[in-house]
C-alpha cells in the first residue's frame, strides 16, 4: 500500500512526476507538499498534514494507512509548495527510441513496418568512420538495408526521406503509470502524452 503511486504536481499544478505513498507522506509531514482532492463537482481543495488527518477521520475510506495513533487516507495527488519548474529528462539513445523517433518507418523507402521487420542502419557505415549517434542511425527495412549494404546511400541511388536528428528534451517521458489510473489523475494528466513507454531497452 505504501508503494502505490501518487501523482506529483509542481507549484503551478502541472503534473511532473509520480512518487510512492511513503514518499508523499514524507513530503506532507515535512510541510513541503499538500494533498489535492476534489468534491463531486470537481472543485479542488488542498490539505496539509493536520487537515488531511482530520479529513480522514471525518470521511474514512476502506483503505487507510494505520499507525499506532491514527488512521489516515492514502493521497492520490499531491502538490509541491515550492517547486515550480518542469523537470526534463533527455530521451535515452536506445533501439526502442530510434523506432519511436522514426515512427517505425523505413527512412529510405518511406514504408511503415512492424519492428521485427526493421533494422538500424548507419548512414555513414562504421568502417567509413560513421559514428553510432542519433544523427547517423535510422530505421531501415530489410530490403533497403540489404540494397544499401556497406555503402553510402547515394552511391546506390537511395536517399533519406528526412534528416535524422537528436530528439528534443521532453518532460518525464520515461514515466509509466499503473494500469489502473486513479480518476483524480485525469484532471492533470493527458494520457496520450504521458503514457509513453520508453526505456528498458538496450542502448
């Protein structure tokens, strides 16, 4: 229960992260965060630790955290009182993320493939000094990869459909949420943007 996910908002009420219930209580007790909750009309209210404790007594839930002296509700959303930045994480240079960048599209013929039917191609081959970087690797279908071989694309009449670039920094793209998303998160989280499963791939 203490490891359950809690959505974290910055001071501007922007979703920036998730943390455990245990961490949320630590921030709440330290006065660094408040619990966010809403009523039936979607009016939002905040509670500090004392207020949340009293609220939990007045309106208990089935699942509560029990201590020696009290029972307290599990927060679903907290807001940080001081932090107002939108943290960034760089997109990791992985096979998965190259497929994401190129949208599973062969960068030579422009056709979309299943990932199992795509290779990663060094635009400038490694034995010709080509580096393994965002700017020198693209998705390539097996036929195009075979045709190009260990040569430069223009030597065999092939051309890239777009110039490969390093993806821009994006806020917390590595976050993945539990399958059962609490309804209160939906006011702060655009799932189409946030639930991007990147990572856990080899570089």
